[in-house]
């Protein structure tokens, strides 16, 4: 009897759940379309970071090629590792500068729309100061990177005896180390002194 009563209860529940329910709710598809929160046409943060890294890589490659030859860049692993670190640091500076510019633009738009609370101007002033600091840091970093590349060029020439020639069109500009320059000057001075002595002896 208990089994029969359970079966009756199950069949009653199946009838209640399985029947008299419409396949589709009428009017459900006629509702208003919601505007997506995220604008898919705008650049994402990951895409902006990749673009900043590409820009930093281009700057570093041009800087290295200006002072060093492509053969030396490919041969020296230290130069490649140092360039990779400089590219990453420079890309972060570029991205932070872009973020600050974007935040300032949004804040200015908000103020122009009527939100003129004193706190808004205070935040705007802080953001502008931060942007100026980032620009200064980027400028100082580029100066430091250029000086490091110059030092690498001189050290390779002086201590390793490798020419850091850079191809510019059909011409090849070759830089010489300090030791070679001093030796050449000394040889020139000695040759001049010898010629002066010979001339004096001939006059006598």
C-alpha cells in the first residue's frame, strides 16, 4: 500500500510540473535591449599594454642601432638582456603616462558636465602633478639609458678591442677608443719632433 501511495504522489507531482506550462513566456523577447557596460570598440588594457611595449621596443632598438652595430647587438647577450629590462621599464612608464592622461580627460569631462565640487579640482590637480612627475621620470630614464649605451660602446672598443661601427647608408662611421686616440696623438707628436730636428740639422 505504501508503494502504491508513493506512486500516486509521484504521478500527481509529474502532472503538476509537466503540464499546463507554456513552452515560451509571451512577451519575454519584446523587452528593452540593455546597453552593454563595456564598449567593445575601445582598446582594452591588455591591448594598450602590448602597444606600449611595442613602442618601447622600437625606441630601444633605434637607440642601440644608433651607437652599436647590429653584429655586436646580436653577439653580446648582456646587451640583449639589458635592452629587454629597459624595454619593460620604459613600457611601464609609457602606460602609466597614458593612464594618467585618460584619468585627467575623464575628470575634466565630469567637471564640464557640472560636477564642480572642490574635491574634484583637488583630485585633478593631483593627477596633473602625477603626470608631470611621470614625464620627468621618463625623460631622466631615457637620458640614463642613452648614457649606459654610450658607456657600453666605449667599453667594447677599449677593453675588448671591438669596433662599434654603425652603418649609415653607404658610409660606415667607426668610433675608436681613448687608448687608440692617445696612441695616435703621441705618434703624431713624435713624428713632428723628429722632422723639426732634421730641419735644424740641415740648416746648420
